C-alpha cells in the first residue's frame, strides 16, 4: 500500500513538473519591463526586469506597424516581429505579416506558443497539421478581413495569399519566446548539413533531388 502511494505521488509530481514546464511561468510581479543591464534588476520569465516603479507608458508602446514591409523575397512574405527589444514591457509575442500577391508564410512550428492570427486586409488560405497520433489530420480554412484563426502550440502551419491584393495580418503568440522552426529551412539548410541519404529515405525520393534542394536553400542565405 505504501509503495503504491509512493508511486502515485511520484507520478503526480512528475506530471506537475512536465505541465509546469510546458508554458511560460507565471510572473512574480505585475509587470516585467525588460532591461539590458541587470543592475538592480529582477530575473523573471527569462529576462531581467527593471524596478516597476521606474517604468513609463513608453515601455509599453510602439508605433509604425502600419508601414508596409517589402515582400520581395523567394516566399513573397515578410514577418515583422515585435519582441522585448522593441517593447520592453511585452510579456507575449506579436508580429505583423505582409504577404505579396501569391505570398506564402512557409510551413513552420512554434514550439513554445499558441498563435492567434487576425486578418486586416486581403484573403488567406491557411491550415495546420495534427500529430502522427491523430493521423496527421489537416485543418484548412480561407479567411478574410476581421477573421481570426488559431494555430495550436507545436503544430506545423502555414498561410498563403490567394487573393488579388496584398494581405496584412497581425499574429499574437502566448509566449514571450515562442520560437520558430521553418520546416524546409531546418531540413535542407541545417548546419552542419543533414546527409542527403537520410532526407532521401525520409521523404522517399532520389538523393539527387535532395541535393538540388539543399543547394537551392544554401544559395538563398
């Protein structure tokens, strides 16, 4: 009986530890305005924070998001990220995404944050893929200005401009450090490079095709 209780307790503690490390920790104070110099600062949620009594409204403010960014690149889109470097009081993550006509935000993953996407202008085709355990089920949708779509944490997702005009969208993520892994870049432009044999067998294609893709991604650096 004692052994059983001990095992149950250990399992509960392990589950609690895993759950607590899945998301950003709760802050220990009302606000964390990030400072680069840690003198007289408190370390909270992965950053050094200034004394809350020394903060100002400008620590929570940023202008210029309305300015279009260039989409003249191979995928035809541009992600302008807002981090604590731009808004020191930011406790989550924010981005403005510009899509040229036919522009794509390529398949990618945010390992530490759920994403909420709001379309301001234009039309997007988007979707995400569930895990192997859920049969890689694919959810897709066409969304328009005023529509909101959620990409769950850790799921591969993308957005494509299918309209005849540029698209502007605002993205918010539930972590101040959600991370991003662009799938194609990670596989075909890893450093050092992944063996073409591995990728060829993984994708069940010829090694020459893998080598061609690797060279293409190398040339885009």
